[in-house]
């Protein structure tokens, strides 16, 4: 009986230890002393491949760390300019300005009014933007405006509801996301407006909408809805109208990256929806997607009604100067990094209440290579800094873009030493070798990366080069193919003539 009791106690201890380990991954420590987080990617067959961490948690800051008297209340947005990080503390009706240096952030001022504005106080500000001159734009949602002020918070101008027939006058002007180009033109995402991004000139003149999302429906669906449904059924069915964008970010070249979260899962499976778009000045999507799989976040997911199931819903996006872009999934709290060709670099993150996990991630920003994720329920900002592995990936990409192809290949080789199953490294070396006109070698790397498109292009170049190098032999071969049959035919004919001549002589002698 005593032995059974001891055995039962040992089992309980083991179970408790296992549960503790599952709740906290600090037991899994790398050689550098950091706790690991699950970083992964996808291979050619859409299988998940674990990889070294590209990022690690530097710190998590909250209201106490910032020394705030009033705790943050469901903040909705982040914006970074140089070393300043701005937080739209929406339900406290204020903007927090932080200074970020050496992995730490400190509060520098609280912006809760605009001097000379009417009204002066903000009402549920959802977003903030700061231009290169320090002028501040606030999406003052509750006051139905976007207000612009100088760095000393003096009112300059405001953008309000357009008095235009193309804007539904029955709707309130409720700006949630904003961005501004170098010419001072304002772009806004407005609640309940699905015609695209609302655009204003710098003088506050409304100039229309850009980038309306395409509507996908079949002729059968249209006819069925128009002629065979009752009015009640039509009202209850989905409308054939564009969907609203979720968020946007303007890159250094003035292109707007926009994300969609309101789409049908079946349409995503069928390739009819692009959750990430890159819009030019005309509103056309010019996002490059040269990988086997499009940039949609997770490539597989569990179907169900839980808030954790279904495809990624990309609630925010940020773009580096080298055109690497990173998106934030609010469903599973994950971040996905892509290069300028739409190839996934890494993915990490999860839901939860431990360091590096999120309860309700809502906004994403970057300063340098460091990432900032805002959690609206935890009222906190998680700061991620790249690991040596992550920095090498960025270094290899930057060197390639700068034209230093040899060094880029060397860095990709170092990446492979840390992650031998990383297709992007094989692809990166292949691109570099291709630039050096080493086509056969490049084909081998593209083959290892399962990059059919680049392999096919390289094969055409290799074939062209081979033909040029062997043109003389090819010419001689063609000549031989043409002449040899003629010679053989002539010899055969001569033999036939000799035989016939001999037979003729034999017949004459016999006579």
C-alpha cells in the first residue's frame, strides 16, 4: 500500500512539473541564455518547419513603467518617427509620446488637446501620424475630424466630412486610420466607408477615393439574388460591395500597404482575396507575390467557431526601408515577415498572458529593426529585438539590394549554418550566383529551395549560354546530320550500280 502511495505521489509531482513547463517556456533555454519562442516557417509542401528565433522579447512596458497616473485604456495605435514612439491612448482621449533608446522607452509628454482647436480636447483618438517637420495629425474619431497641429500643439487645420455627392451624407465622418504623404496629402480609413481610402489634398480639399477592394461574385449569384430571392432574403444575404480596409502604412516611396480582415474563408482558399495590398497613386494593387504561396499569414488553420480558429486576420502592417514588411495577426497573435518578393522570412508569436504572448494585439510598429506590438487589453507594448540569426537575414537582403552580391552569398551561407532547412537562404544564394552568371550553380540552389519559377528562368539563361558556347559544335553536328545521310546514300547507290554492272556482265557472257 505504501509503494502505491509513493508511486501516486511521484506521478502527481511529474504532472505538476509538466504543467508548469507548458505554462512557461523558460525551461527551454538556448546557449545564449534566452528563453526560446516558437519561430517557424513553411516548406515547399506547406509543412511547418521550426527555425531559430529571429526575434526575442527585449521588454514589455505598461502604464506603471511609463509612470502614468491614469492607466492606459484600450490604446488602439502606434506610430514611430525617428526615435519617438506615439501611442493613441484612445479611451483616455490622449496621445502618449515616448522616446525609445537602447531597448528602453520613457514617457516624454502627454498630448491631450490642440491649442486653438474647436473643440480643444480629443475624443477617442484612434490613430496618430507625425510628419518629418514634427507636425502631428490625430484621427479624432469622436470629434468627427482629423486635426493637424504643429509640434507645440497649436492648431493648423482639420479635415472633416466631405460635402461631396460621392460621400454618403447620411454617414458620420469617423476616421480610424490615417497616413500622410510627402506633399501633405491625407489618406484616411473611415468607419462604414467601403469605397476605398478617403483622400484629401494638403489644403483639406476632398479628392475622392482610391484603392477600393475588388468585388468577387459569379453571374449565377447575381442572377439568383436579383430574380429569385425575396426582398427579405436579399437583405439577409451578403451584399456585392467592396469591403473596408483594416489598416494601412505608407512606405518610403509613397506606396500604401493596406490589410483586409473582412473576407470569406472560401474566397481566400480560392485565391480571390489578397489580405495584403500595395497601392500605387491610382489605387492599383502592385504587391509582388513571387513565392509558391501568397502572403496571407498561416498557410493552414483549423476550421471552427472559436476566436482562435480560421485564417489569419492581419490587423496591422509595418514596412522597413528595404521593403521587408511585417504583418500582425490578431487571431493567434502572430507576426509574419516577408521580403519584397512576398517570400516569408519567419513567423512567431502566440496568444496568452506570458512575456512575448498577446491577449488582444491591435497595432504594430518598428524603429530600426526593433518591433513594437500594442496589446489593447493588456494595455502594454511588447518590444522585440532581432537575434543574431534575424540580423543575418536582414544583412544578407540589404547587401544584395546594395549590389554586394558576393558578401550577400557569404552571409546567406552563415544563415544556413544556423538553419540548414531555410529555403530563403538557398534562394538568396541562388539569386547572388545568378547575378554572377553562374547559371548551372544557381539552378542547383533554386532546386534546393524548390523555387520553380527562378529555376525555370535560370534554365533558359543556361540553355542560351550553352548554345552560344557550343554553337560551332552544334553547327558541325547539323552539317554532319545533313551530309552523312547523303554520303551514305551515295555509297549505297554506287554499290547498287556496281552490283548491277556485274550482273549485266554475267548475263552478257552467258549469252
